[in-house]
């Protein structure tokens, strides 16, 4: 959990207000007038931007943001997500990051609340490991944190998963931030998850039964509707 103050809160308020009015039709003009009042920035403050997206927007801002962040990584990239069903640009960005020498770590849940999504996610494991991604599965339960830290200075947190549903169908709200101190806190939490995770190895992938491979690849073909 994170707590935000300052102008970024106002942006979150307007995302909420837009959703509320579209669903309920209530007149909350008075509340919006209060929400529009200037917010003081607590010193020293950090740079942050709210990214609210949904299927009603023509520009795919969320996948563009994820992909741009991954391409911007130069030393380290750490990702946690419960659901990993990427589109091509996101998958290629992750593979390229690892291949160009970025220490790329991904932490996914070992047990997922959707067997279909879990199988589709695992269809990408072979390519990720072959490219040099350090892939781990979180043991204790469903890891639901959606976090990215880049080079220990920039990060992205919020509701969006690294899957087609979050990118194309769902209404999502993430916060992109640039601050070494906060990025270090998020990264420390990511490595707490890593301590309770086990690595996915090339040997494990090679030992997978052919029936499991076929099942996973079949579901990967259906990724746009997962």
C-alpha cells in the first residue's frame, strides 16, 4: 500500500469521478469543485503521473507506458505481476532488455486463481529464460502486486497487470513515478517477494510433458480473450 499527497491525488480523484458519473449518473459537481482546488506539494516531493486507461480510449497508453519503461532500462528491471499474458510489443521488450544485458527479474505466482491464465503465462517461460530473464514463481500464494522498478530510480504501480485484458478491456489506474528513494522502497518489497520464490530453470522447462506444452501453447493462442 502507498499513500499519496499533492497534485497526483487530484488526478486520481478525477479518474474516480469520471467512472462514478458514467456508472451512476449522479451530479457531483460540488464535490468536483472542491477537488479542483490547488493541492500543496509536500517538500521535497517526487515526480509522478496518473495513467488512467480503458477500452474507451483510442490510444493504448498502458501498454505503451510499460513498453517504454522496459526499453528505457539500462541496468536493472524488476517486475511482479499476478497475470502475465503479454502482447507482442511487451514480450519483445522484455526479451530485448535481457538480451542487451539488463538484469531482468520477473516474479509471478506459483499458484494462480485462474488455471487457464496460469497455463498461458507458462507458455512464455521458455522464451524468457532463453533470453536471460531471471524468472521466479512466488510460493506462498497468489502474488497480486503489480510493480515495476527500473534502474532503482523509476517505477510503476497500480491496478494494471501485464496482460491483454488490462491493456485492451479493463479500466485501469496506475501511477508512474521518478524518485530514487521511493523506488528503493518498492524494490525492497519486490525482493521480499523474491525471497519467498523459487527460480524457474531451463531444466524444468525441458522436463515438461508434451501434453502440458500443447495445452499451454493452445491457451496462448487465445491470449487476446484471456
